[in-house]
């Protein structure tokens, strides 16, 4: 594993915590002090600065990373080989167990699909989607694949394209470059804040309807709730978003069918439709796509009919 050049100037333990998010910073520091984790073949202090390009060597005995139980939850597999899985996650499925969702998650389903994932950090899940966002998730089936994909994600070498249906009709596409952090008052929410982490979202208009639009969205960074927060920030929140969409108000003059469809759509209209990346072991260029699920496809059909 190599530390990306963009991490230059950070403390080594900070950079390594980003590269190895499945391990605590304290564990990483302990490995550095014991010599289990070496930089360019030698021991370094946690506070030493990163130059960029250093080679990370980890020889610690890795513990089993989860005690979560396997559950027979159906999954749609879009690609698989001995190193990778790409899953088309349905809306409503939580990715990781947490307070309030101790089981019934994508992780539990993955352990049933491939019990060997118990030995891979976070059962191989490299990135995540919100519970009510549908679409593609990348899963590593080996430690080697996991390490390389985490580095590729940090270096912004994994392309993620989303389909989003928003309220209002943007004049044109554009880029939202606005830092994201915790909301100053509602601590479970994220917001555009001055001292937040850098976040960049690119979008273009794919289809225009009378009072809505379908956007193609690409992430340059991957902050929590980034697309939802950025689109709300430019006053085009995702249709159906219960957190960032404001009070649902059907636009005046729409037909009864569209009004009913909007009222019945109870999740954010967001779907991760494409992943592009380099296979971490073969070096092959990969492109995986997933069509919108039935609920989002039906919503788009009603929006098109409303324009006739």
C-alpha cells in the first residue's frame, strides 16, 4: 500500500487512519511503536510528517473483524470474482449494523453469501450508501483487494455516478464546491459549514420535467450525505428526502397522478447507477451499471407523462 501524494503534510498516524478506516488510530499507533507497521521498511513515529508516496508494510496478525451473524437476505450481485463483489443494494437496506439496526443489514447478508468475508475488514465493504439510497456498492473479498481499493477510493480513482430526481428545474449543470460538516444545531444532520471537510459534487441535467428534473451526479469526494446536502444547498433538494428536502409541497397545477406518485414516494430519489474502477488485482478497467429500481423507474414514467 502506498500513501497518496495528496496526504503530504499530515501526521503519519492521521494519514494511516484514513487509509485503514477499519482500525482505530490507537491501534495503528500501537502497531507503529511495535514495529508491526513500517514505512518504507523502517519504524517511524506516529507524529512524523507524510511526504507522499511512502510504502506501508503491515505484518500484524489481523483479528477476525466482525462477530455479526450471517442472515439469508437476498442480494442482487452485478459482478463477482474471487477478489470482488459488486452489489445492487435495494432502498431500505442498512449497510452496517449499528444502534437501532443490530442485524438485517447488507453486512449480515454478505456474511451469508460468502462466510470468508468475516476475515476482511468491515466484511469487505469499501464504501457505503444511505439506507434509503439504492444502487451499486463495491465489496472486497480479500485483504489485498481491500487495501488496494481503500487506497484507490482515497486517491479518487473510483468513479461513482448517481441518478437523482430533484425539485425544481436547474438552468444548467454545474459543480457544488462547499465544505460539509455536522449541522451546528441538529447533530444527526450534515450541512454546508465554513469549517467542514472539503466536498465537491458535479451534476448535469439529464431530463427536464415541468417542476422537477433528473440529474446525473458524480462525486469527487465522499462525505456523509454529500449529494443530499449539496443539492439542498443549491435549492434543488432530492424529491422525497425526509431530512434535507423540506416540507413536501406538490407544485401547483400538476395532475392527480403525479401528485399521488410524489406523495407515495417516501425516500430520497437517489440511485447509485454506475461504478468505474481499476480491478485491484488484474489491473483491468471495470465499469458496472445498474438500472433504476422499480419505484424510481415508475416515478420517472409519471413525471414524463405529466409533461405531455
